[in-house]
C-alpha cells in the first residue's frame, strides 16, 4: 500500500520547474517518512552511524535531519540517543480532541457562511478514490492510516482554508504512529471506507448539517469516545508493533 505522506497538491508538475532537493533535504524527508510510517520500534535508538549506512551518506546530513525531527516533535532525546516520540495517553487524548475540532471546523464554516462552498472538483476526485476502494477493499494494513489521513485532509482542503488543513495534517502526523494500529481488521477498513463515502456525499449534495453529524460521529462525538479511541489505539500499538 502506498504510504507516502500527504502533501498539498499545488506543487509544480513540470520537472524542469522543480528544484532538485539537496542531500540534507532528501535525508530529512526519507527519515521523516520512516519515522511517521512506524519503521522504528518505540524504544529503538536512532543511531547516526546506522542511519548514515542506511541512506548511503555521511553522518552530517543524518545529524541535521535528527535535529529537525527533534524540533518537529517527532523524535525525542533519551538515554543514549534519539527515539521516536510516542505520545502518552494524556497527550494522545489532547491531540485527538484537537483533531476533532479541526475536522469539524471545515464543514462548520460552510454552515455558518453560505458563501463558503466546498470545492466540487476536490470532493469528486476524492469520492472516486473511495468508490474504487469500496469495489476492491484493501487488505487490513496499519499503513491504511495514510489513506485515511488523505481523506480528512482533502475534505478540509475542499472547504477553502489552507491554514486549517495545514494544522490538521500536522496533528494527524503526530498521532499517526499510534492511530495506524486502528486498521488491523477487514471490518474496520470497510467501515471506514463506507463512512468516508457517506460524509463526502453529504457534503457534495449540500447536506452540510448531515455531513457535520456524520463526520462528528466518525471522528468522535463525545470526549468519552475520543478517550476510548485513544486508549484502544495505545493498546493496539503495544500488542501489534511487531507487525511493521
């Protein structure tokens, strides 16, 4: 399954117009993806020499990448080196609550102001992706979380506030390492697909109140639900971290 990070789709399409990334940017991007995709265990030390060998580079760009990931909050300094940051339950609950707030705001702003319309092109394209998945559901895979993140980011992007979408993408990345273990069963994958389609169709058809309620139920319609999902995600991560 494609596990590339969600990125805004307004980057240049002409290769000639796209600058070649520097070695430091390449190493940072590759290491960031590996961290977000769960390629390192919760207590696996991110050793400079081993990472340099992995990427075929000197230790300098690796050291710079680690410093940037530390600033991003994706890794932390511990005894003997750097380790992937795993939110504790309190932090995870806070991130989940923030995610719910950001998710709902995209539709709420359209309800409050009829002049704010969701971009029909974005909605249609994303619906086509999920219709295809409904026809051929993917196998359960922790990396399905990336597909889930893309849906929510595109729904937010369609509402027309880039800052809102950027904030949502950031918080989604912070909890990806835990949330990815929410997609280990076929019924969970298929339920997610069905709910995504329902939400998008409500928004496409201008049934925003229904879309808001469906999205609220999907991401957590009470703090008790948010906390329960955070606890479940932590438990699943502890039980299944060896799967990656």
